[in-house]
């Protein structure tokens, strides 16, 4: 039973650390910098949405070092105005 709690605690800690790293990477990208090489060479390569209410998936790639990552973000455009954003 103790082993199960240790594994569960480790999994929760690892997931929280993973989310913290993803947030830091997205913050750097929002400022226009690559999180890996710190150059202003990050570009939006793909953007997908499941509609008005679902999250959107955005992908970024660095032209200098090849860094690539995708993020799930809250959809900015709402359906309240009668159109999808």
C-alpha cells in the first residue's frame, strides 16, 4: 500500500512539474523568443480548433534550432457574437 502512495505521489509531482515547464515555454513564445535557443526565431506553424467552444491547438517551431512544440489554448473567439472567432 505504501508503494502505491509513493508511485501516485511521484506521478502527481511529475505532472505538476511538466505543466510548469509547458507554461514557462509558452510564456517565452508569447514574448517572441524560442524557449530553447532564446532567439527571436519562433514561428506559428499550425493552428487548429474544434469550433467555438473547444480549445485550440497551436504549434510553434524555431527556424534556428528546430524546437517544436504544441499547446492547447482556450479559444479566444466565442459564439456569443453569432460567429466563430
